[in-house]
C-alpha cells in the first residue's frame, strides 16, 4: 500500500516538475523576445514546446519568434496550434494577423485581427491593426469604424486619429485628412513619419508653403533620419520644388552616399535651380560610378553650356553618340561649336540641321535663322535661303531673316527675289540702312535705275539722321549713284534734247561734290566727276579728275581713253 502511494506521489512530482520547467523556459523565451533576441528566443521556446506541447503560451511565443525571424510557414503552424489550444487567445490571433499581413493575405489578417479585438475588446492595438488592414483592403467604411472605435477606447490616441486621417486621404478628402493629421500631432509632436505624411497631403492639396514647413520640422526633429530626408527631398523633387528639395537631398546623400538615383535627382535639382557649378560636380561624381550613362552625360553637357563653359560642353557632347542627342541637345551642341575659339562650323551645321529635322515646330524657328547665317558664312547661299524661308514661315516679319535672305539672293544674282525680300525689309523698318542700301544695289543690277535713285534718296535721309555711327561711305555711294542716274539719263537725251541733257549733267555735279565731301579719296567718284565735267565741256576740270584717278589706278582703261579723247596733257 505504501508502495502505491509512493509511485503516485512520484508521478505527480515529475509532472509538476515538467510543467514548472516548461513555464520557466517560456518565461526565458519571452524575456529574450522582449530583448529582440529572436534566435535565442526561438531556441529556448522550442525546448518549451517540446517539454509542454499543449502550452498555448509556449506555442504562441515560439510562433512569434519564428515570425520575427521570417519563417512564416513554421510560425503559422505554432500560432494556429496556440489558438486551437485556446480559441479565445487574443494575442495569438493578433500575431496571426501580423503574419498574414506579411504574406499579403489581407482578408485572413482582417479575420484574425477581428478575433483578437473580440476577445480583448479593450486592447486598442488590436483595433488599430484591424483598421490598418481594412484600409489596406480598401474597406474604407470598415476602417473608419475601427479607428473611431479606437478613439472610444482612448480618446486622444494619435494613431487612431491618424488612421481616420488615412481614410480621408484614401478618399481624396485632403482637407479633412490634414485636420486629423494636425490633431494627431498635437498628441505626438515628435512623429517624423506622420509629419512627412502631412507634408505630402499638403502638397496634394496644393499648399506648398505648409508642406515645406512640415518638411523642415521633420528634418529638424531627426536630421540623421535618412528616410525622412529622402521622403522630404523626393516629394519636393517630384512636385518640381527643386530649390527646396536640394538641402534634403544633400543631407540624404551625406547619410547614404551610395544611392545613385538620389545623387542624380540632386544633380537635376541643382541644375533646375540654376546652380550649374554644383550640378556639374554632382553629375561628375555620378559618372565616376556609371561612366556610360548617356542621360547624365547630356545633363553634364547642358550644365556646362548654361555656365557658359562652351569648350567643356562641346567636349562632352562630342563624346555622346550623335543619334542619342535630342533637338535641345543638338541646339546646345551647335551653339557650343559656334562659340569655341576654334569654331567648328561643320558641327554647327550638322547639329542644327538635325535639330530642325527633329523639331519642325516654331520652337526652333530661331535656330532656322541662326543655321541660315552659318550657311551664309560658309557661302552655301542656296541652303541658307531655305532655312531663312523656314524661319519666315513662323515669323514672317523677321527683318534680319528677310535682309539675310535678300543678300543671299543678291549674291547668287537672283535680283528679282532679292528686291522682293529687301523691299519688305524697308517696308517693315524704313530706318534699316542696310536694307535700303542693298535694295538700291539690287535695283541697279536689275537695271531699274530710277527705282535705285529713289531708294538712294531714302539712304541719304536715313544715314544723315542716324547719329549712331559713321555713314560716310554709305552717303558717298548714295550721292554718287544718284549722280550716275542723272548722267545716264542725260546721255539718253543728248541726241534729241541736248539742253535738257545738259541740265541733268549740271544737276549731277553738286551730288558728286557732296559725295566727295564724305569720301574725298574715293576713285569711283572722281572718275564719274571727270566724265560729268567732260560732258559739260569743262575739259581742264575733267583732266584734273582723270589725273587723280590715274594716280591711284594707272591702268584704268576708261580714264586713259577719256584722257586721250580730251587731249589732256
């Protein structure tokens, strides 16, 4: 009998000792969990489960440790076992909810969070997790109900108030979301992620000033929080507030120097803010890591260009495959090639010709004009005319394009088109002296002497009234050519109306004298004066003028013949 009692007592003692040992292991594992030593906790709690496989806490805590170690399938087994052992175990249901969130099985997460809050309806954490999961599933009415319920448990809970704001944000009711986020911050003013969320919502609501204020507060609260700096900088960058984005992106780059994407964004923000020197250094640093990035090379070349460092811009553009350059790149490349000390005219023509092919809109009409001037300088007059014409399709009253086109036509001896272009110049801008001069010359070569004479009168009027420069040569030409018209007209009348012819010769004389006043040494004027004197019968005066011309041009055949016919000594 005593032996039976002894055996029973021993069995009870062994069982009690085993349970106590399991409880000790469970408490040790929980302590390690709280210290975030998940490996250690898992090792201890595994022994606790092996010792007491029906311990709901041992299974739940072991599942929690596995969850934090990322072993989701194994964690699910032990957490489910915990709720099988105790179907009202709220904490285990909440952990299962966390697990399903990680697995992106949001419906299962919602189901377990509901059970957790059902069996522990005063636990605000479970209600908040339920609201977050419902929000993630776009069950906005349910999420709103959960967050409101959380405020009944704890009225001033900032996360519950923030959750209500999140629902409003999902509904694009920005003003209501902003109100709730600000309210939440009154109870949790150090919450940097919430401030960033508030800033982002201000941005969406079109309130850049308040958004910027929140970004500054967030970065000041945690200046070494790389994520805070990144979010602030990126939100400002995306919304094209480049100047404001720069300090955040710079700070982020200091904290995370290896992030090439954000280094590029910093360079672009500096570029867009007109800080070209800083942008250049940033792009160069980027290219040290990714030397073959065409987009960054183009950005670097553009930064050099806008800093007026045309040589380096030209070098960088030259290193980029030509077909990779867009119209804007090509415009800048051409300007660089046109601005360097050893001007690269062939590259200017090649770049701008391609640019205007890629963009045929009015955007590049100015380049059409500039390309025309370069081709003019290269003596490719026909090609130059084509580009001046394209410029004029967009800007039909561009005086410079009309003038240069008229000159091209003049040079290739297409005088009718030259006259048409130059006449429009003088109509649009009567005070344009070059337009008047070249129009008069075109009329002369077109044998329209009377029209030329009339235009030369305009030249005289414009030149005399223009005090901005020395127009002596122009005035000499205008008076001389007017006299030439008078002499030729007189010659035509000489046979039938000699007296009238003499009057034209006499009228030419003062014009020639005036021409000499503006340029006393001009041999053409002296030669014409010699002829006029001869026609007027003033032989001695004619001979004097012939000598003046022959001193400068001894082989002037016209003067030699006139000298011989007049019998000059």
